[in-house]
C-alpha cells in the first residue's frame, strides 16, 4: 500500500518536470485577452437583453 503511494508521488514528480510554465509576459497577455473577451461578451449580452426587453414590453402592451 505505502509502496504504491510512494510510486504515485514519484510519478507525479516526474510529470511535473515535463510541465512548461508560461512566462510572466504570456500570463499578462492571456489575462488581457480574457478581460477584453468578457467585457465584449457582457456588452453584447447587455444590448441583446435591452432589445429583447423592449420587444417583449411592446409585444404585451
């Protein structure tokens, strides 16, 4: 049982050595892409929501 646990952690250590972590510049660039994408999506959905709200209110008057 303990041998399997030790083997598991050895394999985890080996796999972590293969990981390539992004640079600070790449992380900052990716973060800006996410922030801008979220803002564009929020703006689009807000406009669609306002339009549909007005359409529904006009339809049920």
